[in-house]
């Protein structure tokens, strides 16, 4: 960050090149807004990732708390040299395991910051817990204008614009992209379970609400999931092979075309490591061409 100033309210304002972090409201806390016009597809930020070891998700889909603790301990060290990381929001509804409470208030605070602002990344059929400053400071929306993805090096996270963002407009991301195509009730319930807040975004509070037939979609997804491991396997392997072997811009364009065709055929509402792998290949090809 370039500079940090304390406002009369006690909240920090942090200024970056294209964006700045400002106090949005008492309910939402801080948020990220654009300082200049950002076109759809443009990169907003690229930051180094603070991440845990890779692991396999439990059968319930829950992340073992030990991996949140790993990131919390790394975050504490970063906060010593970069105090701005201390400004990450903590949800008052976040649960704290007893073994975390026994490690002291500093570890507990960092653990809660990870629990509220961290994300689960996917790479090579494995998962990891990670956090970066801008992603952590961005507020959630079920109709986001930006998206974050982890680069193939598993070291950096890029935030790019999904839509044109005007100066002064808030930059929002979806904390749970797997929920975007579900009903309002389903999204709110799942977000509360995973991130411990009740979503009050434009889409969830619209009147009339953005009603997508969640039950119908979930029925379609359930039928599709029966062939989950075999569907589109050949297309995925073709994308993977092309991505590993290209050496020039023409090969990069070919990878881009193959990945786009794969993603367009992928059923709405169903996410899997293959989807994230191909999406990462697609984004890297876009960045290479630019």
C-alpha cells in the first residue's frame, strides 16, 4: 500500500494504484472502491498469497481447523511488518475451537480473520486455505463485479474486473462462487454457515428478488453429479495437454479457445477441481495475450 491515514472515526483508509480501501458503513465496515475507470477483464491487483499446506476436503466439505491455524500463524508474522493486515474484518458470529482459545488472544484474532476473510483454493485435485489483503478487504456480493483466482504458481492471487467499474464504485467479489446460481434462501444459509454473516447485498435484498429456480437447478445438478468423475474428462485432458505444450502466441490462442469451449459447456451451479483448473488456464492465457 502507498500510505495509510487514520480518519476521525478511527477507521483506516488505504490507497493503492487503481483502488482504495475506505470506510463503507458501520454495518459493512471497510470496503474497496475504484479510483479510476476499470474496464471488464482488466487486472485490478496481483498479490502474494498467504497459504496453508495442501489437503483433501473432508467428506462433509468442511476444512479441518488446523489449516486455518497454519495460515493464522503466518498472518501474525506478516502483520508485524505490514500492520494494514490487522484491519481485516472479524465476524462476531465466527466460532472459535477450544484448542485455538488456548493459544492466546493474538492467535485467536488472526484465526478469526482467516475464518472470515480467507478462501479455499483448488489446484491439482488438492485444496488449500489462503488469504490476500485485497480479497480479504473486498466485500461480498451475490452479483459481483470482480473475481479473484489463484495463479498456477500457487503464490499469487489476481483480482480482475467482471464488469466495467466506475470511479467511486465499490469492488465486490463472491465469497462462494458455487452458490451464484442458487436461490436467495440457499445462498444466505450457506454463506452464514461458511462465513458467518447474513448477506445483505443488492441481489439478496432486491424487491422483487433475483429469483432463479433453485429447486429446478439443484435437481439438474443432482442428475449431472451421477456421472461427475467421467463427464468431459477427455476435453479436460486435451486442455491440460495443450496448456503444458504451447510455446507461442498462436498456441496460447488455441489454449484460450479450448478452455472457453470447456467452460461454456460446464453445467451451472456445479464446481469441481477440473472446473477450477481449466478456469485458471483460461485466465493465464488471457493475461499472456494482453
